[in-house]
């Protein structure tokens, strides 16, 4: 059943057209993701569809009695009561049920006092049935489920709304909308203020949603999980694609390639028509040539006005024929000129035009740690038993906000010292660091000046380079302090690409980037010939890149530290392992549900690489000779690794097997020496 129809919607601000010719329809069970570049008008279109903004032209029709909920991207204060607490705001959704509760208590008191008349009993029966049918016995549980799901612990429920941050207020509004259960729920960037756990909870909730959904989000993984249709907004209107986000990407690429082929074929046909007409216009077949020129004029006008696909469609109906009566037939020279000026269809999917080049390959071992403690002298954040990165690995570091992810990166760049444990870097490393806050940028500088400060280049070469990151024309003279978050991110990436680093430490690199820019960055990183440690809430990026998952698991008690658990595998394998561990049936019926720490330990135990027991009697080492022995063992391990790679590349399986065994034995020796070194260093 159709619940919303928009016809010929356009929006302009002054002389600037934002979008034109938007025609869409929604049914009662649709789950639609609205995508498009930043500035294309997605939020504006949502406001129009929700009835909060009038379009420049066109109309929107909504089904009679339609209930509509709208979550704005910014924290617009639309609370039921500004003086409410979080929990009181949730209760406003159930005002009618709570009024029934009050009346039921009054009737119960009356009956307890002996008023057992027919009218009292009838009213009580009707009210109790309505209360039950309306969910009166369930709504306290629903409120608890929603608040906990969105990250509000029970200790926060009595917090006044006035004391909340903008992001917390947006979460409260989202919670209220979920409890209201409108027929059409419109969400503008609903995951912006949610941590990973809350996002996953919201995904599950929306997958079970009984009404229609219209969502704008830069979270591609979220769209993949929730929507089954994608609208792509451009200046020319909306194109609709069936399927989730990944399906949309594939369909869009195929559609663009098909349009390019059709355009090339149609333009070639028109060029052949021109040659035929030139040849026959002055000869004995001039009438036929003039007729062809009239038809060619119609084709040219249609392609210019509506594109090649619309032209091919229109040729099948009468409107194509009617154009001949509305346009002046072109001369053969005019037709030839107009055909040569025709441009191929726009809307090409993002095309990779930048690269992160590695100046020099690192050694096989990039980073190794044991018993590392990360944080600040007065505030340790987490510890980990061990981790290791080898060349071409990509580790994705995930965990709650404030758990210490950025702090680990700052520790690895030597900005902070480890609080304990062992941290060793491989040979030939060149680090490149992308900070979430872009605090390496000088806010008072202009874009061009910042680039030249980072690497002296001729100005023309510098400007051409910046153009690859969409800083064109006068954009290069903008002050960095005046740039948007997305622009600062693009500039930071431009500087990073100049470094030639072979080990990238990336802290939320897709923050503030629209989906096309995210896709470009993803392609760049997929082709990167080095090692990556990635902190990101962008699960789509993590799922495409990660070969290891490092998860910071919160501590169970106040006197414990959080732990970082290492999973050797992809993000999908990590999710599956956690799900299987969580659903493992206990051997004894009354066993408690595993805690987060127990679950983390279980996953770590499953994925840990066992260290062979030492076969030799332990030697008593002195520190100087131990460090020499450790360096020699690591160099031998590195050489064995290179020989092992070469044997596998040449297909010499027997030799590769021998070298693999030798490498593993040397690896065990390095592990043993490392443990001794750690003991001696106290």
C-alpha cells in the first residue's frame, strides 16, 4: 500500500538549484536508504517529505492517517517536556496507557470499598482489555530495552534532559521515536552518536521494524544490514535501485557502464547519419536526406535534454514524434557541431585517481608486543597479553568510545610511553599517522601553504596535486581553521600520501567523508602495499581491509583494567566466532551467562598461536648478550621468512614446508628470548 508519493519535486535557494524532478513513491513496508554526495540535498529532501519544508515546485501526498516520525541530524529540541528526565521523556509516549492505569487503580479502590455496581464492573473490564491490548503490561520492559540498547545505563535514567550533551539528546529523541512506532520512520544519520554496540542493537531493531523506513546514513555497513532499496539523489532527480547498499554499488557501476556504451553507440549512429545526409542532401535523394535530418534533429534535442536512456525510451512512444513539431530542423553543419559537443552521461562511480605509494618495503615483522599496558601514569586504560603485525597485515582496533584506541596509536608513534610491557618495531619501518582530530594541521595556514610546509614543491605541481583531493581554484587559499571536517580529512590524507610510509596508523580516516569519498579511500587502502593499523567505526571499511581484529573489552570491576583481545581473521569471522561463543550451550543447566571478560578470554584462547615448550634447559642470561642474541634470532627469522616466501612463489612445496618448520622453530626461539628480555627489564 502506498503511503507517500512525491511528484516533480524541485528545490532551489535563490538562483541555485539543489535538485530537480524528484519523483518517488513509498509503500508501507519499504526500507529505503537515501544516498548522495555531501551538499546534494538529502536532508532538505527529508524535510520536504516529512512536511517540514515546502518544495520550490511539486507536491507530496501522504496516506490519510499516516503517523510519521523524523529524527533530524542535528539536535533539534523537540522534547515532550523540557524539564523531563530521560525516563520521564520515554513515559510521555505511553500517556494514554498511564491514564488508563490511573483510572484502573481508582476503580480497584472503589471496588475494594464495596462499589460493585454493573457500571463499575463494565468500565473496569473494558479498560483492562484496552490496557492489555495496548501493551500496558509491556511498556516498562520496552523502555528499558530501548534505553539500554542506545547506551543509557540505568544510573542515567533520572538525568534531566537539560544536563545532556547534543549527542545524548539526539539518542533520547531516537529512543522516543522507536517507542512511538510510527508508520513511517525517517532517520537522518541515526548512527552519528552511537558506539558500535548501540549501532548493532539499532540494526537488529530496525530489521524487525513493522513500518516503513527512510534513512540517510554514511554508514555503509549499517545500510547493508537494514535497507532493501536505495535512492541515489543527484541534481537531476532520484534513481532507485533494488537491494542493499552493496547491491546498489554493483548495479550503479553496471548501469553507468551500460549508459557509456549506449551513448557511444548512439553518438556513432548520429555521426553516420550526418555523413549519409551530407552525401545525399544535394543529390537526387534530397527529400529522403531532409527527412533523416528532421529525425536526427529530434534525436539530438532529446539526448541534450534527457540523456541517451530517455531518448531510447522516448523513441518507443508518440512524444518522440511530437518533438519534430516543436523544434526547428537543424542545418547539417549545426547538427554535426551539436553531435560533437554531446557529453557522455554523468554520475560515474568514484574512480581511483590517487595512490598511497610505499617508498621502501619494511621487513616481514612490523610490530610485536607482550604484556603491554597503555594509558597515562595516573590513568592506565587497558593491557594486552600479546600482538604481532607482519607486512601487509591490517589490524582493526575496535572498542567503546574512550577505551584507549587513539591512546594506543599515540603510544605507537612515541608520543606516549608504554606503562609496562614489551614493544618492538621491525626493520625498515616508516610510520604514517592520520590523527582523528587532525591536530597535526596548522589551523592558521592556508591549504597550499600547509602542503608546501610538509613538502616543498613548485606551486603549479602543488596545486595540481591538491586538485586530486578536490581542492581546486581558490580552495587552495582557504585557511585550514575555516575548513569543514571533511575538508580537513582530505587535506590530512593528501599530506599522508606524500610521506611514502609503509606502516599506516589511521584514526577514524572516514570521519566527515561522504560515501563517494569513503569509496575512494577504501580503494586506495585496498591497494596499499604496506601494513595498516586502523581505528574506525566504519565497519564496511573494516570488513574490506582487516586481517586481524583487536578488541578492547571493558573491565568487569573497578579494580581491573580493560583488556585488548586479538582475533586473527576477518571482521566477519570475528563476528561469527563471538556469536558461536555466546550461543554455546552450558554443560550444566544452572551455569551463569558468560561475562564479557570470559567471552573475550574464550575468543582469545580459540585464536591464540600456541608457543612450543622449551626443550632446552633455561640459560641464565646477562642483558647485553641477551639483546645481541635476540637481534640475531630475529634477523635469522626474517631471512627464513623471505626464503619461505620465495619457495612458495616458485611452487617448490617441499622446500617451502621445510622452511615453514624452520621459521616456526626460530619464531619460538624469538618468543622465548623476548620473554626473558622482559623479565630482566622488570
